[in-house]
C-alpha cells in the first residue's frame, strides 16, 4: 500500500491530511477497523518515509506482537531503539518478547534501563521482577515487585508476583506477616487479601486461605482474582463443586480470561463431567490458541470419554509445543496405557522421557542405620489413602504387616475422613498432610522423618507425587498401586511391587525398576461390609445371557467395542450392560450406541447406566452373568468387586502392567481358564462360558467364599509376603552400603 491509498480516508484535500501524524492515524484506523494486514503495510511504509521518527516502527512492533509474529516484532522494536534508545515502550516490549522466548537474561538490561527512564511506571518494575524470577534471582525479584506494588498498591497481579518471589526465596512466612500487618492497616485492600490467601495456601494452611479469599470475594464481588484464587484453593481442599462455582463466577466477570476457563474445566473433569469439560476446553483453544496446558487437560477429558487415540494425539501435540516441560509428557504417560495396541516398550519409553524432564537436586548422605534386620520406618506417599481403589486394594495388607518389623508413616495429599481413611490413620504412627509442600520441601520433610522405605501410591496421576520421588524421599523407593499402569522410567524408583502374573518371566525388559515379585497376587482386596448378597444366575430366569462391564469408559476402545460386537453377533439373544459415570451424559451414550451400531448391534441390546452409590453399584452385578474385561487397560478394583458379587471376568492380557490386573486376580482365585491368549480366543471363550449355564450358576454360588479363602483376600498371608518383600529391598540397600564402605 502507498500513501496515496490512504487518500479516501481524508475528510478533504487539505495538505494537513498528508502530515505524518495524520497518515499515522489512518494506518492505526485501518487496524482498528479490522484490516490488520493493510494497517501493517501502511505502518511499514510510514517508517520508510520518515526514518528518523520512531512512532511508526513502535506501532508496527506492537501490531506485529498482537498478531503473533514475534520475530518481526523484535526487529521492529530494535528499529525503534536504533532511532530512540530511550523509548520506554520499545524497551519494555522487546524485553517481554525475550522473556516469552525463554531468554530472561537478555531482557534484563533493557528492563533495568527502562526502570531508570520511567521510574514511576509500575508495570516496568513488575516486568523486571518477572525476568529476575525466571533466572532464579528471587530476592532481587521480590525487591522489584515491591517497588511495583508501592507504585500501584491496589494492583493484585503485582502483589501476587511479590508473594511468589518470596515463596521462591524461602521468605514466604515473612511476606505473610508483612501482608497481614498491611492488611490490618488497610482491611479492604483486595490485593493484600489475595496475597494472604495465596501465601496461606502455599504454606499448607488451606482452610485459612479459603476463609481469607471468601472474604475478598465478598468485599469485591466484581473482582476476578479472588474468585480464581478461591476456586484453586477449594479445589485443593477437595471441594470441587464450590471450586467450580467460584471459577464460573470468575468467567462471568472476565469472559476473555483463559485461566479461569481452564481451571473450571479441570474442576469439571474432577467432578466427572467430562463432556462439559471437553466443550469448554475446545472453545478455549478456538479463541486463545493451542496452549500446552489446555491441550493436556483436553487430552485428559478426551481419554475419559473413550476416545483414546485422539487423547494421545492431543498429548503428543502438547509435547511437540513444549518438549522440555513435564506436564505434556506426564499427560502422554497417562493416556497411552488406554490406547489400543500399546506395547510395553512404547510405554516405558514415554515414562523415561517424562522422568528425564523432572527436576532433581543432589541427595544428602543418608544417616539411617544400615542394619538389615532392624525395625523399618515405611512411608506411604499418596493422595488416595481413603475410599478409593488404592485404599480398597492396600489397606488390609498394611494392617497385616508385623508391627515388630515396621511402622507406617503416611504422607498424605487431600486427606479425607471416611472409613478407609480412618483405617489408614489407625495403623500409622504418623499422619502428615503434605499437599502444601513443593517437591524439594516434601523430600526434605520425608528425610527428616527418617523414612527407610518409601512406597509411592500415586504414580504420574493428577494427585501423584512422582516428581518428588526424583528428589529421593528415602534410601529405598518402591512403586505400588496408584496409577501403576507400567514402569515409571524413574531412575530413583528402585523397586516395582508385582507378581508372577502381572510380570511373567521375560517381562523384565519393560521395566527400569527391579521387580519385587510377591508369591501370590500383588494386591490384597478388602471386601466392603455393605456389599449386597449374591443373587442367583440371572440367565436362569431371563433365558438369555447378560454380559457386563462396569469399568471406566476410558478403557473401552474401538477395538473392544468391535470385539464385543463379534460376541453379541455370535450370541444373538445376549445383552450387554455397561455402567460408568460417563453415561450420565446423553451425547456420550449416543456415541457409544452408534459405535455398536457400526458392528451391527442395535441399541436395544445395550444398556448404559450412569453412576450410583457403591452398594447400588455392586447390586447391579446381580443382573450380570459374566464380565467382559476391556483391553489393553483391564479392570482392577472392578474385577475384584465383580468376583465378590459372584461374577467371573473374561480377560485378555498384554505386555503392559495395566493390561494384566484381571489376569492376576483371576489366577489368584483359581480361574486361569478365564484368561484368553488373543482376541479370537477371547471371543470363543465368551461363547463357551456363556453356553454352560450350569457351571456359571455353580461358580456364582461358590465364588464369594472361594475368593474369601484365596490369597486375594487373605490379609495375614499377604502381610507376611509384603513384609518379606520390603525387608528384601531394605537388605539389598544395606548390602550395597557395606560394599561401598
């Protein structure tokens, strides 16, 4: 575009309309009116026409930055500074681009110069503080943020940045005291209340944080920051419904702010409202671009809705956008086990890549006594020591450990007060809430408690603290249950608790950890006292066989649906009941019905049930004759519950640990003949087992007492095996210490 092209915008033909300022206004107006490309061309031409004037180049740089062309924006800012080395907007803008590119050290001289030129401009001091925070100069960053806060005492972001710097510098308690004193002097200052809420949260005092932030939100119902912070704290307190409401309010107040929309989607995922979460995240991506954290959350929602390959693709896209970040790799590790065709090598490779990106620090020398037979202090690290699959599958084993041989210390995130949580509390000599500690602090906290053997029960899951295990909490670290879908890839994880069915001979190559094989199964199931009685075989009264699967929809792949379709076509009178919380969403149900229809199975033969209370959930097994296990991620707790309700499970194991849970459980109760070698045998066995109603009825009537007597529910037997395994791991460490000496 030439300057003549701007002529139609002139109100008249006066010469003043050709003046530089008028031309600049027209170029800016082009962008304002929606013609961004034309506006950029006009600004470039103006910069060429008036090479000694810095304003066109500055406006061009700002336009290019707004349009996402960072490289061109940098060049334009540099052109401004060649003309006017002291132009504050260019110093600040170029510094921001350097930080965005991950070069904060390069930004700092520009920002320091800018602070000298405009010392009263708070946003410049804040930007300098951010750059110092990025280079680890926390105390200096706090000083810069303090100046920004002094200049703009009501600006919440500056106050929160100062709090973050204080936490990083280890002076969080002092900053909290300062903020509390300032808040007494200025009790309606929302920025100070937000700072106190943030600091209390990060210092582990979340109940107090929630109270402060609720007060801030009440004082200024139109403020976004208190609503966002309150939502996060309530989420950490396991109050997802309140958190979701607070975040929904934040979105009302600031609909263009992506952060509360992303955080609300996370809450919806925790509340198992996956379809809503996916819609919200998809809209966020459409309006704000494909940010790695949003893609990760979308992958989590997508896999939960049974679209495993798409979830893996989203996680891989996040990895490509942020290859050095931990979260995308962690998301990929959690999605891959569900995808059809996944092998042990591929899953281990992803875990290694995730582990390789975890931060680490030198581990202090251990001061514990390396006596092989002394009483051990065993630490349990988990956010699931409560009514949760981890609880149902481990608590009886821990209760059965010989107290003369070891004591239990629980390091808990999001602790609960329910029957299983109370059982864990009763068996532990120490119960410590550690959710407010970052990874290095958690590792130090565990070491201070002289833990000898640390058992991780969270893996790479949302509440898992595998990243803390990279800092080493104990001389010996063991992975067991809790997102135990395959090897961790973590060099600091010494052992992997398993059994001969989960990891047969030859499977060692799929694990970096040493395999600590128990003689029976790798878990000990605690049957619930509220389980209903086992009813007679439904097929005897119905005249047809009812298959069932009560597993999470994430486990039901297109390959599984195709295989179940084959079974239902072979048995034209059979029915299939699927029960999981995702089926509360009508659209999800329609998609599953359509998937079966592609294989010739009409909706009338499929019953989809949503969530229910646990006793009612178990009672639904009284309508099922036999369970069809999903693959490659098999049932775990659901298989134990089905067996307790008299319903056997047909399973198809693979190479991954997650694919072999049901195999372990079935073999432990003496039902190895329910384990198929391949898909064809799985289909054939389904027909064979369904045809022998007499055998199914007999098995159903005897399965609960049979299971109660089996190693799967024999807590004393399991406790002896677990104690021996932990002792083996400890003795191995002691021997290695002796060799080093």
